[in-house]
């Protein structure tokens, strides 16, 4: 640990009080975190229930929507992103076949698997090569023909067993600390 010239070294007599205070702070932080988590859950549920109030995401290439929430002093945004890219899929499985079919529209039979390797690591399971969906979509725009890029991305989004796209719901606190006028 670096020496901090402004740090006041406690005396032995101060250590018990400092120890108690840090314990109190940790308990208070845990209580506040529990309260925050409950409030976030309620705001997320509100946003999911009131789709008529949703706005498009700032990045129009993303699938999803947002709901700005404004208080008297602070503002946050509930973000509902529905374009989660799949992490991987089995070699020879239905998803593998679907993606190759899309790629074969503009690539030869032998080139389609090579194009797929630009997005997913090869068999036995094809693993997504990109850290997040934003980079994946940017790569698709750069590496694929415009005629197939949107369908390829759509085919790579996560869906449940009923085909409904999986979503994440999060709170954007970037404006939470700013006072509202």
C-alpha cells in the first residue's frame, strides 16, 4: 500500500470505534443495496408492463427499447435489450445449418463455413468470437453482404424454446446523479 501523507494514523484507543463504525457502514450499505435492488425490480417490472411508454434505443442498430424514469431530483433509464447474441451452438445442429443456409446465399458451399468462422470458433461447438453484441453486429456489417447481415444477426440472437427472443432489463444510472431542473 502506498503511503498517504494526508492519512491520520489512528491510535490504539481509536481502533475499536473505527472497527465498530466500519461494521455499521457495511450493514448500512447492505441494507441500502437490498432496498436499491427492490426498487430496481419494481422499476423493471413497471417498464415491462408499460410498453406503450417505451422509446427506441439510442443505437438504432440494436433491438430493444427504453423507458426513461424521472423523479423530482434524478433520472434513470430502464433499458430492455432483446438482441442478445448466442454464445455458441453444436456443430451440425439446427442453428449451424440455419446460419450456413443464410451465408450460402452470397457465399459458395465451401466459402460459407469460412465466413461462419469469422463469427464463431469452429467445432465441436461453435463459440462466439466477439466480446459483446455491439462488436458482433459491427463485424457482421463489415464482413457480410448487406443483403444477409441483418438476417444473420437475427438468426444469432438468443431465443427461448418458444422462439421468443431473450431480453435483458437493466437500469442506466449515467444520469442518476444529475439533479433535475
